[in-house]
C-alpha cells in the first residue's frame, strides 16, 4: 500500500507536521513502491567506545592528564529508498543520504530512524543500536599519605546516568625505586589501600574499602564487580588509592568496562 501525494500536498503535510508535532510516520506506509520495502541496515547493532587516560608527570608533582577517546563508528545503509533519505540518530544529530556513518559520544541505547521522502510517499524505518564502554587509566606514581607532598590517586570511572554494570580491576606495580616488595622484612612490607567512592557534584558521599593490607609481591591486582548501579545527574563513581608505607612508589593502572545505561 502507498499514498499518492502531489508536490503541493507533500509540502502542506510537512508544514502541518512541523507545526503540530505529529509524527510523519502516522501518515506513511511501510512500502516505497514496486522496488520493495524501505529498510535500513547497519554493519552491527552494538559497539564499544574506548576511553584512555594517561597521567604525565614531568617531575613537578603536577600531572597532566592526556585523554584519548576512540568512538565506535556504525555504518548505516538504506535499501529501496524512493527519494531523499534523512537520518535521525537519536542523540540530537541528523544526516542526509542513502548511506551514512555515525559515532555516539556516550554509551547508551539509541534508536536510529531513517525517513525516505518522495512525491509518491513518505516512509520510515528504524533500528536499535547499543554502545558500551571500556576504560583504561595509567596513573602517576602513588606517594605515602604521610609524605608532605602526598597527592591523591583518584580514578574517575565516569559512569553514565541510568542503571549500569561496571566491572574491572586496578593493578599496582612497584616501580623499582626502592627495595623490592618480595625482599622486605615484615615491618616494611608493601602496602596499598583501594577505596570505591560515590560522589555527588564532586563531593564524596559514600566510601567502601575494597582492599587495605600489606603484600609481598611486586604486583597486586584488586578486582571490582558492580552490578546494576543507578546514577542520577551529578552523581559519580571513583577509585581512590593510598599507601601508608613511606618507601612505596607504586604505579597504578586501571581497566574497566561499563554496560550501556538503561
């Protein structure tokens, strides 16, 4: 089934739709004519954005954060379009053309809608896409909380607003500037404290200790698995690392993944 419209009628429908807020899909058919049904396809319905942060310290104890983001790019194509094809990616951006590409800045579930507009018909097709995220942070050396120059080692897990699951691990590695952790006596064993903190507008509102102990290896990993955490606007999640041992110089690295928020 299709609707036959004159050029004047098509213009009038577009004007009335924009003025009234009525979706054009209410006025259209699912077929573009004899060429077949209008559809859209993607090279995949899910993707992963990659976030990397590297702390660079040039010796002044004032680290520079170098952030790299690699966004997954979806390739989208329409089939059996009878006219001009416009795309609405569900994130406030649009495009025109029978094929296009798009990357989402944030994790989430998105509905892509393509509209084929011709003199004969206005038809639409939709597709659901999902974007998850993985993150990696390489922090500068930790310092003992007892040191006058002690600095915070904080890893922002940058959770999205909504319900998410976050899992990952933080690894501390002795940097070799002092005696190996494996050779120390019991009173000087290497130490680390890993805390998970929820924040609101940058202030800590809840703190959970994941690990607080000594160890006799040059590398230690602490895992975390946080299922179905809900975040509202202004809320955040971070890891805080500390050591009480003055001779410790640990270099932490953190890796985690986060599901698309629902």
